[in-house]
C-alpha cells in the first residue's frame, strides 16, 4: 500500500451511513471521536467493534464488513493461531494453543501428578 490512503470505500453512501452510526455508538460507549479522514479508521472501527458490549454496534460492523467484501472482494484470511498474541509469564512465552487443546480428563490433573495446592486447599490431583 502506498503513502496515499485508499478512501474509495468511503465514497459509498450506504457504507458511510453505517460508519456514521458506528461512530455515534463509539462516541456514546467509549467517549472516543473517530474522524472520517483518519487513515486508520477501518482499524479503529474493528478495534472498537471487538471491545463493545453493544450487539447493535457488532451488527453494524458486520454490515460494513459485508459491504466491503462486496466492494473490494474477500478479506485476507487470518488463522486463529496467527490472531492470538504471544503471551508471556515471568519472561517466558506461554503456549495458549496447548492449553486450549487439553482434554477434559486432563484439566484437573497437574503435570507431575502431585496435587496442586492453593491457599491451603487441594485444587487438582
């Protein structure tokens, strides 16, 4: 992408109408003002749509995404593994995918087989 920002998607009346509705909801919920001329508008809309508790905002953002797919074609696919940020605990990376793939019968067991204690109580055996 070049230095010039691509705002062709904002030339569609239906998309601008949806974006303005989203801007109003974002202003009400997060007290953040988004500008139509902001080069990062699409990313900010996605950010706030992901953080909102409002189903109306999520529905509006979904309609914007559908309109953009019709206008520009399908988005780049992001696999769930790529979408997950690398998390660190005490300076060591934590493998989130490994914890999500645990089988239910292994959830309560510790790796060493010893019972886990927390505040004087046995948590897992």
